[in-house]
C-alpha cells in the first residue's frame, strides 16, 4: 500500500469530524457577534439625549390632549402633533415610540374610556401611521407625507373601529378624526420646518 493511501486511511475519517467541530466553534461566535452588533446598534440609537427627547415629547402628547382647538366638527386636541413632529424632524422610529406611548398616556389621563384593549390597538395603529408619515417626510416629500398622514390617521383610524362598532361608528368618527389629523399634522409640519431652519432637526442617513 502506498504512503498516500495509508495517509488517507489514517486521517480521512477525522476530516469531516474536524469540519463539524470548526462549524460548531465558529457558529456560536458568529451568532454572538450579531447579537453584540444589534445591542450596539440599539445603544447608538437610544442615546441619553434621544431618550430624554422621547420622554419630553410623550409628556407633551399628554399635555396636548388638554389643548382644545375649535374646528368645524367641534374641538380638536393636539395630542398626536408631537409624534408626527418626532417622526419628521428626528426619525420614524422615534415618532412611532412617541405616538404609541403618547396615546396611551393621553388615554390614561382620562381613564381609558374605550377600554385598554382598544387603546392598545390605537397605540399600535399610531405607531405604524406615524412611521409611514416620517419615512415619506424625510425621504420623499413633506407635502406627500401630510396628505398620506391625514388619510391614514383620519380614514384609516376610523376604519379600524369598524369591527368594534360597525359602519355607524366609522361614519361618526371619520370626519372629526380627519379634521383632527389635519390640524395635528400641519402643526407638526410647521414645527419641523422651524427646527430644520434652526439646524435642530436630524438629517436623514441613507
């Protein structure tokens, strides 16, 4: 038997085992590296400054619930304006957090009149609508974001209530919600423009 054959017989069976061992050794380390990178990404986003800003804007959402403006459909509260401002001026994710927490805090001040499950649904809806508004405002055009945001929050917000209260509840909510959304979003857009002019808004990173 040749020396090469003897080497194959002696070392061949160990090679797959060594390969599996190498995969086991590198697999967890790669997964751990990804986890570390995700934690670093979260730490880079949730800086002390951003956390403080989110807390202030959530508090302003609760305060805005007590600020009533006259409208053709009654009075409109400015409870969602801080969320739309955060999404357009800082980041869609920041706006989503402010929108969800701001709604829950605003509802808490009135004792969750629609019930906690419904308000949790509305908070999730706000997070999605505000994020879409922020993405459009920062990456496409603020005017398109205004139109889409009003339609989503006004018509879409009322439509989500159809399974709960039927078409009658949708018809009762769609006009006041649309008017309220328009006022809140226009206030947020004006504030965003002011922050950008002052150099206080965050630029979009692509």
